[in-house]
């Protein structure tokens, strides 16, 4: 994995993925006590950076393979990124989701033309078995959410944009906080910035209780979370850092920033008020780190990612309630 | 007023105003029955296109005049656009607001460094008298919200971007719905598109009861609204089309599109869900026109502006409630 692969992904994404802007607001700078710049990947197609990785992976397939179709395990943003990328390539997409996934996510994925196959958690057939069976029957190619070089390269295109946009603002030194699940976006951005903005330090941001990457970076080995399910920040909950992503993040990133769910909700509300963008809790943890964990930062400028593919209205109302009183 | 003045404004805005992206979502296309592209000026600095006009006007002043300061009458987005533009030019700004303006708007304006002077509606001293007195005492230059050539030129830079971004998507024919108050944005965009995308037709969008521009375009003369105050779409309520803007809009724009407050709230909710941006009711009327007044459109593509400088959380919750059931 290196910058060449990210640049090749950027060439394939051109005209298909959006170049999201780099936002900021003086009110946020005041809260953080330093300059805060925000890369709102909630404005990316399907509402999250996952479209970049999905497009990168689907577009990198040989045509014959792509025509047979792709398959992904995901209950959220990766599903939608792969589904839209596949549809626009004229390729079938099968998404395997747990039967207890929120209706919103299932409907959003179907609306993008994917065939959704539900499985029972702890049921007769594990999701991997279903995936294997369907892949063999139909010749589908599995697209992993982060442990897949072309996905990491696609997410890295977000880092290329950050480097260019920060340079336009005269910013070359910064901490870059990235909402981190399996580490695909974190690793991709870190590789891009290593080559294009070496004065920037990437730091993964995670919710309390699901800080596997922060702990793994400290330990120097992949550690898992005590629990997999639950939590408001479900968009970025993964069992442990990826086998492909961790060698990259452990070489280039850290230390991790860990925020509470309450802080993620407040960050969502402040993004609503001052940036006019809609984040989901898991997509707001980096902004929460920038705003509320100032003691953890050394750089004058903090850049952070936001995403918001599947925003539940009830959760958003909880976030807005933090603005009151 | 012509394209030269808009291009000069664009040169002055470069590096200061944001180039907002052009968004879209297939779910919105399906609702509208045609392609919908959205120019989210809520992502502009201060949350609305008014920053473009404010910056254009402040930056066009001779330095000696600018140093003495500027003054504006506004209870909302124009106030904030002028305030931030003045602050970044190192110029004092006085904003005259009604004493019953929402606290949110007063605080947002003060937070941008402006001196806010409140007046009583129907009080001893009319706001124009206060403005005249302060202007003379301090040598301040009045910046009108729309009947001001440099403000129209600044808003027109939004039209330059629309022309370029639509061309990148291969779109040259479209209806362009613009949220319309006094007509500064509508006139500016229409002038820009006349020169850069002559296949596009600009149509002002207004709320029911405040459709002075739609009626004026039909009548061929400036007509006023029956009432000035009140209504959810307060961001775009003005007594009648501007003396400078109407000759431009009557030459280039129409017919108008008129939407209900309920439709504006639903458009806010759909922008939240599918575009992840935050609009205010007055800044959502163009999207409401695009989504819910399909019979009024002939073009295959509808482009519309959004803004959202001062979004009240309670109003936003009302908008979200339209998604339920």
C-alpha cells in the first residue's frame, strides 16, 4: 500500500465521488481553543466516505468479474457505498445484513438497488457461510469494509483532498482526527498525508468502550473490544483493528483520542448549528475529540472528519437537546 | 450590472468565500420525477450566500471609507455576512436590528464582532433615522441587503459556480430555482447564467403570502406583500422586489414558484435525510418547489439553492416531525 495506489484510486473516482469541501467556523475554534477544520464526508455520496472505498474496489475489478457482481457484509455505510458503486457500474450487489438491523439502513440499502439478504444473529447459518454459498453460486466478489487494499486506497483519496485543501489555507502542520472503526479511513488518510503533508499527524478517534485502536496502538498489537454490539456510535464499531490496516496505523498514527457518547452528541449538535451539516454519532467522534479534548492536542490546527450515512431522527433530536439550557 | 462586475467580485472573494459543492441524491430525483441538483449555500461562511454579497461590498470600498466602517439594517443573514466580512477586513460594523429579533440572531451577529444597535419597531426613532444619525456621526457606509450593485455581484458568484459545476456534470439546460426575498441572489445568479449558461432559466421561489416577486413578474411592475412580518420563512421576507433587482429579474427570470410553509418544512427534512445539510425554512423554498411542484417544471434537471444561516432548533424539530408516519 502506498501513495501510487491512492492516486490511481483518485483517478478512478474522478467525476464519480464528490470532492467535499473543508469547513470551519470561528465558534468552533473558540470552543476548541485552536483552529478546527472539518472534512464533512457526510456530504459524500451515500452520506459517508465509504462510497470512496466502494467505488475504488468495484472499479478496480476486471470487467468480467465485476459483471458477475459483488457481495458485502455490512449493516450500514459500507453497504450503501458498495451498493451505489455497483449500481453505477451496472453490476449486481448482494448485501448481507443482520435481520435486526434498523429498518432505515435496510431501506436505504435497497433504495440503492442492492439485493439485501438478512441473516439471524446466532442462527442456523453464520453470515460467512451465507456469503460463501452465495459467492460460489453466483460468482460474486467479496468486498471487505477495510481489510482490502483498494478500499483503503479509496478512503485515502479523502486524505489527498485534505492535503490540498489545507495547503490552500496555508496549513501544513496539523493533527488530523479521523473517526475510526476498522481503520480503513484512518490508514488511507495516513498514507496520503505521509506523502503529501508530512507535517500532519493522524490520530484515530473512537467512542468509549470501543477504543480497540487506541489500546492496540499503545500495546503495539491488535486488541479487541470487550463487546461488539450496541452503542450510539454503531457506525464505527468493529471487533478489532484490521490485519491490513493496523500495520499502517501503528507505523503512522496515534495516540488515539477517546470520547464519550454524550460528547459525540454535543459535537453533532455543534456541527448542526455552526457548520450546517448532519453527522451520525460515530461520524462525530473526531469532531468531539477536537472540541472537547483540547488537552490532548499540541498542534495549532486540528482537522477532523465527519460522516453521517444513516442518521436516525430520534438520535438527532437527542443531539439537538444538548444545545438547550 | 453585468458579468464583468460579477467576475470582479469572484476575484475578490477567492480564498475568502467557500466554493460550495453541487449535491444531489437519487431519492430526491425520485420524489421530483427529474434530476435535482442542490447548491447548498448553508455551507457558505455564516451559513448563507449573504457572505458573498457582504464580502463583495466591503472589499469594493475605498480603503479610507472601509476603515471608518460599515452599517447594515438586518435581522438575519445579511447582518452576519456583513459582520464577518467587515471583521476580516479590520473594519467596524454596526448592525441595526429590531429589539424583538430572536436572541439567536442577535447573538450570532455579536459573535462575529459586530456592534448591534436595537430599535423599537414603531418606536420614537425609526431605524432609518438611527442609521442616518450613526452613519453621519461615524462616517459609516450603508450596505443594503439587495439593492446594491456590489451585493448583487457578490451573490452572482454563486451563479458562476453553478454554471461551472453543472457543466462538469454535463448539464447545460436546467431550471434554476432560487430562494427569493429582495431578489439579490436571484438577479445575481440570473446575470451570471445569462453569460455562462444561457440554456438555464432562473425562477424565483417564495413562500405563500409573500410571493411579491412572482406576482410582480406576472404584472410587469413591482407589487408589495400584504404583510411584512411573521411566517416561518422570515429569512426571505421583504416588502417588495428591489428597485435595482427587479429590472434584472423581470428581464431574465420567471415564472415564480410559490410553496407552502409545510412544503418548506418537508424540504428541510428531506435535505437533512438525503443531503445531510441543514436548511432554514426560507432557505428551503427552492428545494420545496423542485420536489413538490413538478408540474411547474419543464426541464429535465432542476437546480436549486439552499441556505440556513439561523436555524432555530424547535423549527428544525418540526421539520423532522414531517418524516414520521
